[in-house]
């Protein structure tokens, strides 16, 4: 969910033709998430999502421009036009990997050598996967059987994704074991990347009118941030526990699932045979932020 929020804001900024909004929106999204749950700052998933989107916003455009110039030089302008989707895929994937691989090495002590080719093979299918999966989720919210029927449209594309991942995972030597590495070394790497980006900006004059959003868009961005923050704060406030004792007998099919709540304390007695049914029943009784 966190990655989806950040990616949506990233695409929104590019759709508006205001790249400067991307960083501001990314910062607002991260601030709201951390404000609602400060502990999220230490979660690996949040760190990887944020750095991946930062790589797309900061490193992908100059890298894509450099690769595009190289393709034109090697292939000529007409042929380079056909190679542009590959150039874009390489630039986007490399930018995200450049900022996430150090954290992967730090937390998981390994990095993949096939991330780039695997991503290139998956890129054509990703738009279809996103659309069909979203349609399946929306249909399931209306009617479970309709969601199952819509899921068939996503199944072949998801199967292709799984097959590609399994094929690359089966290759020998696809991952490099880094062993334990120092957090200071990772911090130094990110500091060098930041300095290199600043140096690149300093060396190449930037047309700030194309990067910094206009006052109009800044006002709309600030208004959107305030409305979003207010809605989240009110949503949390209205769903806070009232301090009374609540006992819910959840419908999970065969078996018992009893949720007992009082204030911030929660007890679940048994869970029934279906984790999915239990999750849906808990989702109806617990606030969205819990």
C-alpha cells in the first residue's frame, strides 16, 4: 500500500508535467505515513519503497537522457526511436536498483544479478497486471463471485510473472552473498550518490521554471496535502476506542472466532479454519489504521 501511494503521487506529478511536484508529493506522503505510525520509519519495506521512488524521481530522468543520446549515436535517430521503450525500462530499473541494492545488502546480505533483465521481461506485462488486478479487487468488493470471474483475466499475466521469476531464480549464481556490511558504509554510499546528483545539477544548468512548480500548483499541492492530512487525522480520531468492553462473535464459517476489545487491548479467541474469512471479519470490526 505504501509503495502504491508513493508511485501514484510520482505518476501524478509527471502527468501534470511538473517534475518538481514529484519530490514534494513524495515527501508529503512519507511525512503523513510517519506521522500516523512513527515506527514505520524503521521498517525495511517503507525504506525500500521510499528509496525506489526517490531513485525514479531523481536518477531516472538524467539516466534515460544519457542512454537515449547513446542509442541515437549508435543506432541513428530513426532506429533509436524503436529502442526507446528498452531505454526507458533500463533507466527506470537501474535508477530504482541503484538506491535499493545497498539496503538489500544491509538487511538481507545478498543482491541479485538478474534484476535488470528480469525487470525488462516483466515490464510489458506489468500494465496489464496492474489493470486486471485492480479490476479484480474492485469486482470482489461488489460481489465475490464477480471478483473470481474477473480474476481469470489477471491469471495468465500473473502466471507469466511467476514463470519469469522462477526461471531467473533457478539460474546458478543469480545472487551475490555480501555477508554482513556496515551501516556506515551504506550511509556513505548514499551520501556519495547525493553529492554526485548535486554536482550533476551544478554542472548542468537547470531551467528552474520547468522543475519548480508554479505558485498555482504549489497552492493546490499544499491544499491537497492539508485535506489529506485532515481526512486521515479525523478518520483516526473518529475510530479511536471508547474505553468500553466490546465482544464480537465473528462469522468465519465453522469454528469460533471471538474478538474482545477494551480500549487499546485486544484479544482474539480462536480463529476458525479460514485465514481469509478471519481477516475479512476482523477488517469489519477493527479500524483501518489498526
